C-alpha cells in the first residue's frame, strides 16, 4: 500500500522542484539578447566632450526644429532658411539596435516617414556642420 508522507519525501520533493526551476531559468536565459545597445559604447563615451560642445553650439543658435507630425505621418527636421546643413539624421531605437538607421541631410527640410517605424520610443539625433562649426541636436519621439 501507500507509505505515509514523511520529512524525507518532503526534502526529495523540494530538491526536485528546485533543480527543475533552476534548469527552467537556465533554459529561458539562453533566449535573451544580452548585447549592448551600441557596439561603440566606449568610443562614444571617450568623445562625449565633442558631443557636448556640439550641443552647446546648437543651444546658442537654435537653428533646427524636430517635430513629429502625426497627421502627415512624418518626422519633420526643419532648418532655418539661412542654414545650409551638411550631416546625418540618426533614427535611434534605444531598445533594439537592429532598427537604427541613418538619413543624409539633403536640404533644409527633411521628412522621415513613420509608417515603417516600429511603435515605441525613438530618439532623433541630428548631427551637422555649417560654416566649419559642428552642431548636434536630439529629441525623443514616442510613436
């Protein structure tokens, strides 16, 4: 017949559940992407002073606006009419580096369509030069 449940059975049951849960956690951890958001994290950190100076130049001039036009379905990056920019617009996705991409600045008005962008937080980074002076601006946009 059946034996009574005693403390030895309890210890055995505890170890079986413990080992099973540890193996489950180990198996699930292999499915998680542990990569950094940026591959050049340390290089960017070393050159942060340059980025800071570019931000200060932007704050002094304030010659670009970054707006999300929901009705038009675009992110509009507009420079002042007197500005002739030369640089890059980076669409940066903090949660998934595989979705990041760059757009060359073609004119004083650049529209980036949002239909192909995944919903969530995007950081629009605008890095440009004008008259041998470097500028940098960024804005968080939630789609």
